[in-house]
């Protein structure tokens, strides 16, 4: 219990969880439960649920760099099901991050996973409707079992970032690394949010060459 309280306090200090607990609250504040997510990847740190992500080919998962930056930690994934407990397990064999310092990472898995992979896109503009997915914390500080999605409105695109305003929901801690879709294509990787009215994502377009050079995707 003391460890959970300390973790929650640290997450609050980092802006990764919310106050005002609400009974029955779910990951991604408001929004709705995803009906499908074969490309969804839950990131584990030392065997514990940690962040969100997406699988883009048989052995490659996209997530946020800050999700996998603890020295000495071991990482694994659960892939291909909206219930992450039912997802296919794989160990992260290697981690790659861009020299630019962008908050994005590629994880090479120790085995191939057959599923429907996220299709990457680069077309996104202010005014677009985006859908961001994740298994993040609820307002009580509990990580969730079932994938959630929030519909948001893109407010700006630039400097390697996509910023969005709240629609029917927005992100919470643990949603970091989750895929952001526009028009059925993944255009971003979620990295931060204020849990009130806005979220920020790393742009796929700004990192497309690095992704291709590293993963071949």
C-alpha cells in the first residue's frame, strides 16, 4: 500500500495522474471502450503494466521514449487484444530511440507476432479529428485492463508535435506511448496531457525516416 501511495504521489508530481477520484472511472478520461485493437500493445516494465503502444510489423512496436528509459529495467509487451491479459506476450530484445531526442521509441521483439499492424500515416492538420488509445490510469490511480479510446480535435501541428483539445475524452497517465489515429492511419504517439483539456503527441511525420531506417516499416 505504501508503495502504491508513493507511486501515485510521484505520478501526480509528474503530471501523470489526476485528483478528484470518480467511482467507475476508466483509462483515458471519459471517451469510450475500444471495440477493436489488434495493433494495440501494452508495455510492461519488470513484468508490471506500464505504458501503451502499437505494433507496426511482426517484430516492431512503437511507444514513447520516456516509457522505456529506466536503466536496468526489463521490458515486455502484450499485443493484439483490447483485453491486454489476452494479448500475445513477447520480450523486448532491443530498444531504439532517435538521435533527435524526440519522445518516441521502437522496440524490437524477441519473436514475431501475427496480427493486424498499425498503418503509419503522415497526413494530419489542425481541425482534424483524432482518436487516441491507451490502457492508462483512472482517476483512482488504477491501471486498467481494457483498451480505451478518446476522440479529440487537433489544435496544432509543428516542431515535431501534434497538440489536441478535448473532445469526448482525453488522456491520462499510462496512456503514454499509445497510438493516435487520423483517417485510420497512425499519425502520432501520445506523450503528455494536462488531464483537463489538452494532450500532446510525437508526430510520426517528423520521425518517419528514422522509423523506416530503423525498422524497415
